[in-house]
C-alpha cells in the first residue's frame, strides 16, 4: 500500500482530499496542529500533529517523514489574511510566508528522493490568486505565486525522473478558510467551488497514464460571487 502525506488534513480541502485518497486505497499520513486518528475511521489513516507555521515543528516533521517511503505529497495547509499591506503585522507576514511557502519547500526537500524513487506525485494546492492580482492580497498572492513557481521549476528539474508535479489553482472554495475573514463564498452553487471539486481534480490527476502530466490544473466557479459578512 502506498504512503501519502496530506498537510492541512483536519478540515476543508485537505480533509476532503484525505477522505478521497483513503477511499482509493492509499495509506494517508494526515498532518495538522490538532488532528487526531479518530477523526477518520479508517485503519489506513495515521495522524501527525505538527504546527507547519513553526520552523522547529516543521523540521521535526521533515525528519519523521524522511524515513516513511512516501509515494505522494500534497501540500494543502495554508491561510490567508486580506488587508491593506501596511495593516498586516510582522507576525502575520512571517507566519503566512512560512506556512504557505517555506513549509511546503521543506517537506518536499525531505521527501523528494522517495517521491522520485517511487514514481510518485507532488501536488501543491495553490490558489487562483497565484495567477492574478487582487487588492488586499499582496502577501497571500506572493506566497501562492511563489509555491506555483517552485512547483513549475521542480517539474523541469525532475523531468527525467518519473515524478509527476502538479499545481492545482482553485478559485474560492467553500471551507473553513473564511472563518476569520470579512467575506466568504457565495451561497449560489454556480458562484463557488466545493472541496470535493478539488478532490475530483486530484483523483483525475492520479487516473491518468504516467507518461502524461497535468502540470497546471485551474478550477473556476462558473460565475463569480462573493458574500460579505455582517460585522
């Protein structure tokens, strides 16, 4: 049975991807700050508690994963805060850059030899913001564009191997990502994505023959919609 690592596995897109991979017969190591094994009633699920916004915690996680013979790494953990850049605290800036960009690079560094040896998959869950410019999103967009550039370059670097590298760029997806933000996804089904849509994309990528790689996978809602919360 093949070992898969999913970060941010306790909620939202990460949880939906974890459930899908377990259904497909993979052994999943789910990483999150507060994740517990009993969150997934499946013998093939292993929880690994770690704060991937913290350098020391991330390095310890990398050491643990380096001996797990990983077949697939899905970098999904992340957060956003959308304010005028001068209003952001230095703590928010450093935390977001580390969680959204530095941590995936470190985890990839720790598992890349296994991923290549096992003809595996590296999948980065980016954002539509990696592809466009939006006001109040300079920091978040920079982290996601950086992660996309990392994936694109790694695809070229490892192209002689049988590793598949994919950047998935979802539009606004209904999840707990927006819990602490001033806006959220629309209630209109045509104006949002569901976490299951991103899980569908992952399953599609895994179903393709190994000789073909979907290096870029962008998902958009049919129509644009956003809902501002009442303060």
